[in-house]
């Protein structure tokens, strides 16, 4: 099997900007391995994110906090080999960007492994890192709204920005980060009206997860899209396999049933 692409051209930060200007929605999805990257890009996904959600969906932790730069670098390597032309974004994990110098050191590791952009969670305090990274040639995505690395500070995975002052703060901080050089904003778990206001207020694209329909694009976690995550899922999750007879759960159930009944392997699966 080899990585194939249905695209002629690789997606870059310039493509993303052009798509926002043209009113074309961006499609993003997390990816953690070769086959996932091949399948997603063959389907037309434009941004692949090696998210620190890998701490939960790959490693089985109850948060993203235990993920290290080494873990992320490993998954960037895997995804890079299967990427058929998407922009490959990678999360800087918890505490890997506590200072501007640290963010540069760790972002360089991910870029050398094949990332095209790094994502950092937080507001205006990241302006210095964002400026440093983008001036040194590393595109930055700023993650605002619900920032899961701060779950202990936020007191849980809750909707952010419902309060008008807090909502305005998110918009103001996004503007500061855009000014500092961020090329993309990821907005998580906020009221749809705030998503719409932010996408209108910025020139750079805003992709949302639980940020409503009027942002510039959407992102989902691979395991949520396929209904593979056994834990509680958020309201914004859509399981695209639910109710489909040939979905992953259906395939697993059929396999178990056919081995039990003796229907698998059939003659065509056996050597003579
Ligand atoms: O780590 C992750 O998967 C994320 C999601 C919000 C897409 O950042």
C-alpha cells in the first residue's frame, strides 16, 4: 500500500487563507497513524492534526496532560508517511511551550519530523511565542475557547465564552495572536454566535470544534467521527458510522460471529 493523493497541490497556509476569502469551508481531522492519514487525505481532508488528544484516544489517559514531545514527534512521523497533501499540524503538548524559547525548541523538533504548523493552547500570553515562531518560519495555530490542557484550571471540559465579557476576551485575545503572526485559529466549545463573531472579526481562518456552523471550517477527532472512543463524548461530536450496517462496530461484531459460527475463514481465505 502506498500513500495516495487525490490532490495535485499540497495545502499550505496560503491555501487556507485563499479558501477563507473564497468562502470555502476547511475540513480538518485528527490523525495519529499512517493508515488514518492515507484514508483522511484520500477523502479530501485538508488539515491533519496530530492532536494531543492522542493522550486519551491512543494512550488511554483521562486527559492530554501526560503527552510528551517525544510522543507527538512519533505520531507526526507516522502521519507524515501517509499524508496525501494535507497541511500537517501538530500540537505542542502540555508544558512544552511555557516560555518562548521552549516553544521554539520544541516546535523545531516537530517541524523536523514533518509538521507544517504547530498549535498552542492559550490566549494573549502566547503572543511572544507566536511572534518568535512565525518570524522563524514556523506557522502557528492558536487554540482558544476550551483549552483542554488547562482542564484543571477551568474545572472541567465546559463551554467557554457564554458570559459576554469572557466572549469578548476570546475575540480580543484572538486578535492579539493574529497580530503576532498566528495563521490559523482553532476555537473549541463556545456558543455558535461567538464562533460567527470571531470568524468575521479575523482575516485568518477560524476552524471550530463545537463552535457552530458559521466558522471557516470544522475539525473532529478521528475516534469520535468513527464512534470508537468508549468514554463520554461531547455534544459537538457526530458519529458518522452510527446506524451504518458496515460500520466499524458492525464489522467487529460480524467477525466475532463468523469465527464463532465457523463461517470465517471461507474457502476463498484458505490455501490449498
Ligand atoms: O488534540 C486535539 O485533538 C484537539 C482537538 C480540539 C481537535 O486539539
